[in-house]
C-alpha cells in the first residue's frame, strides 16, 4: 500500500470511521491495533484531532464520547461548544445552529453523507430531534469540498451514525436518566438503547431513543417606546404569559450490512426516523394602557384586558431510508446510494381569545425583566365583552428521492500519488402545504371558560403581581371541540405551497499528495429546475425556471512541521430560497396594485469565500489553532417592499409596476471572522496535575448586506462575539466538566427582523463516575448533569431599542446510568 492509502487508513481506523470511509478498497489489506486506555475525554479528543489533522479540508470533528460527557439536551448543544458555532434556543432548548454567525439556511445537514431537507421550510435544519445515541461522530465542514452539496454557504454538517462493524460480536449500550426542571418541578426522562452484532461478513445495528421534558416558561412581553423629547419610557402594553410545555423527541432506526472482499465490497440498508413534538399550554393576559403612560412607574391607569388560553401542538419529523452498494471494479471503487426522505412539519394552535375586559392598574418597571402590574380587582373577576376563536395552523410535507453514485481511484501523476474522485447525483423534491395561517372562528357560548380556572397560581421566576392562575387548557379545548365548532384549519389561498424541485449535480476532484502536504482541486456543477404553483384571486398561477451553478474550489493543506498544519481554501456555494419564500401563491390588491405573499422569481444566493487556518497539534489530545474566513454573498434573501411587473401574478397586468411585499434579493453581502481554539491537558503542558484540562475557543464575527434602498444591515444570525470555556478533570474513573458559553446580541433569521436577541450566557455542569468493577464484561457509569446553573433570563429588543420580551425557565437537573458492553 502506498503512503497515501496507509495514511488515510490510519486516519479512519483511529477515528472509528472504517464503515464510512470514502475508499473502502484501500482498507481491505491492512488492520492496525488500536490501544484504548481508560481516559474517555482524552481518547475521544485525540481521535477527533487525528481525524481533523488528516482531513482534506478545514473541519471540526466531535465524537460520541465527547458528546456524552457534556450535559447536552440534544445535538445542537454539543455543536454549540465548537469554535465558530452559535446556538439559537426556543424556550431555553437549543434548536438551531448559526455556523460562522450566518443564517441557519446557509448550513446543510446530512446523515452518513446523505443530505436531507429541513422539515420546517425545506432548507433550515433543526437539531432538537437528533439525540446523541444515534451519533458516532459529527463533522462540521467549514471549507466545502466539491463532493459535498453546493447548498452549504457557511458549512456542511455530516452526522455519522454507528456502524454494525464498530464492534465484533455483540455490543450493547444503554442510557437511562431521570431529572427535574426546577421551575414548576417538571419531570425529565431520557432513554437510549443501542445494540449491534457482526462477524466477518454480516452485521446489524439498531437503536432507539426517547426523551421528554416538562417545563414552565415564564414570559413577559412589552410594547414600549421613548419620548422623543425627554427620552422617558412610554408604556403602551404589558403582556404576562406562562407556558406549560411538554416536549418529546424520539428516534429509532438501524442498519443491516454485508461486507465482501471481491467485486461486491459492501451492501447495506439503513433507516432513520426522528420526531419532535411540542405540546404547549399558554395562559396569557394582555394589558393595553388606554392612555399610554410615561415613566418607569405609574398609578391608576385605565387598561383594556385580553385573555388568551391555548392548548396546541408543534410537530416535525424526518424519515430517511437508504439502500447502498459499494463495488470494486478494477482500480475503481464505486459507491451507489438510493435514498428516500420524507419530512413533515405541523402546527395546530387553537386559542380562545376573550376581549373587552377593563381594569385600573398601577405599574413598576424599575426592574425591567420583572415588570410589576397591580390591578384594582381580582384578575378572575374581570368580565370580557366577548370571546372569539383563533385557530392557527401550518403544514409542510416534503417527499424527496435521491440517487447518487461516487467513484474514486488512485493514480500516479508526475511521480506523485493522487486520488481522483467523481460523482453524479439527482434529487427530486415535492413540497406541499401552507404557511402559518390564522382562522377566525366563533367560540361556543355554551362553554363557560371560568369553569376551567384551576385556582392554582402560576409558577414563575418573576413576580406574579396580577395574581394569575392556571386554566385547564386541555379540558377547555376538549369542550370546544366537542361542540363541533373547532374543526381543521382551512389555509388561505395566498399561503399555499406547491413546489416541485429537481437538482442534477456532478463533480470531479483530485487530491494530490506532495512532499509538503496535499492539494485538493475540483468543481461541482448543479442544475436546478423548479415549478411553483398557487392561486391568485382564485385563478391558478404557475411559475417555473431553471438555472445552473458552477462551483469550483481549491484546498491547500500544508505540513509546516509534523505537528503544525496550515490550510488555505477558496470555495463557492449557493443557497436556494425556502419553500415558504418560493411559493407562487399570493394575495393581490387590485385597487392599490399591491401583492403580498411568496416570490417564485427569487434568485438563489451565491457565495464565494476564502478560509485559512493554522493548527498546532502540540500533544496527542491537544490543539492550538487560529482560523479566519471571508465570504461574499450575492442575491441576499430578506423581507422588504419592492416594485415588480404585475404580470408575474396577474397576466392582464403585464408591464404594469406593482408594489410587492415579501422576500426579495439584496446584494453585496459579506461575512468575515476570526476563530481561536485551545484544548490542552495539564499533564502535557506541565507534566503535573494529571487529569486536568482546559478547552476554550473564541470567535469574532461581522457581516452585512445591502438592501434595495441602499441601506446596509447585518446578516440575520450574526453575533459579534462568541466564546466557550470548559475546565475538566478525568482520572480514577471520575469525569467532571464545567462549561461556560457566551453569545453577543444578534438578529434571529426566523423572527421579526426588527427584533434583536440580547446577549446570552450559560453555565452547565457534568459529573460522571465509572464503577470500578464490571458485570460479566459490561461497564457501568453514573452521571449527574446540571443545565443553566446560573438561571439566566433571555431577552429580546425592539427596533426602538426597548425590551419587548423576557423569558426564563429555570435550572435543569438530570441523574442517570450508562451501561456498555
């Protein structure tokens, strides 16, 4: 075996990735003995750093052992500890990843190299339904290779699942945890099970995971402004909310695999299903000042009162099935895959809304995150003029089929070892559904809402000065439904989604080994055809288009010394509009010549970038690195008002200038930043303090784009500053880790672009102990996790700089047992 094959084999064996290596043919002739010591943090870090060191691009890698030793609720939490990655949470739970401070949509996600659509709108990946039990390693590719999907402006996250051949014979792993959400005393349950078996030819792996969390979210929302002359606070509205939330995520699946040693190298079939369900009860009271008051405090103000009571549900799921076959055809290794992926996103929120209540109130906002409002009467005695029903619904179903083939072989060129890789891929996706739609319905007079008041006061971190009590929202919804008046949500015609998308892709790339490292050169070409259907004022509309993107890239991986590596990459990428944005359905105002809705003529965003990094592997499980990146982004997609040809939506208006409100293309987008990362063990640095270590990273970011009117704005999702700091200790079977995360303020890519999240910080703690004896070969460990130890409150700000939302959810504790053999 030549030096290139030997080095790659060593890399994959050390990282436990033999089942997923891109060159299976190289792996059949040699095996290496790997010595495993009882230092899981150190060993998993060393394996990850070895994989990073020998990779052909700028990549961050995290292993399952490392993930399991953090107090993480899901995979987003784990990824948020890597340099350059930031988390966006929903009610305290990590959900989205901002890679390089970019919008979520600039990151694509894959399972074992098969990229899948985002369930929520076709593009944006969510991580709250991906448990660690299915995860072997996660690769966060920051510099994109031609073999990766073009739709990865910021990066490509590849989640590698467990291989049947990771362990010979039977293996079994189980994780059981029970805990409590401190605010409200909600139960937390965590169950994970994985088993596998293999011999020399056949193997299978199966896994299942079930997690649930009950929590209270204490929420306050505000409508405030500043007096233009005095700068004093003007209080327009105060909104008190308490959410009772039960969140459940589940996953199951597995792989059945055959391995040969001649023409047929590998045959397998795999399946993965993941689901997230959010059952939400909202108790909400809105107090609008009839004569908006000035100052941080006020007395005897007349307020109008609304009451909103909701029991609703959010669901998203992904089912992915893959049939694969790998063949050795002479000098060529051919990998073929057929994948079917179906995703579903549903929202169903029925809300009885009582309006026309009145009271006299005093307020005190001296502690802005704990607003105090005092009423002149018992909240439960307020009479409302009427109650209406508001039923929010949303649905998006995506059916995808992918066929791909990748081939590679080794060559010798000018006396240098080279690997040639090439591949083709065809994706078809059908998306059907409708955007978030409110429907106004009558609320039955026979249902007395006051009968469902439990009298139990809210659980809250803030002061419940209004004396709010919980309602039995589940029973109330049931009573509403029993009258026959609830029914399904009927989507409006301007919100409907019906899109067919087909992407044909091909790539070629070479990796050439040189005395000083290697060079990867190649290009990917992607042709996109799409058709978007809808209706405008009852008339059908269909818009179709096709476009081609050529995406070249080059990567230099330079070995300055044996333990010092320099990387320089130039890459290109694109980001297609979400299905919400690309829908043809819209609402037309014929009188004012205005259109509101989807924009099927949106252009895809196109990016060109440079990545550099300097990596010093100064000890086997340690690293000191610095990276920098720069991206330009054309056709930046954002929400605005523009002028269009009315004929796009109404043929009779062709040539007329109409006003459009919705998603449009901006220009001159830029994103750049610097990343610093350090992981070190005290024993490597000082030859003392055995078992102690530090992990720290810092990222400084900046971004902007130009709107249609020439104004410049930040790209949504960009924080100026991110950093993580962890201290860990591992010895004598004890493993402890405390982690601090900080993120500067940012604009959410999915919320109102006029709103800004305030800075966030978290302190999390994890302790585990491996019992000093085994059970017939099985090892057992006990662990304790604590999340949000500092009991943080998350805040958002309106465009005028005043706070418009604060929410807290308390600390989270979990105790558990892990078993492995």
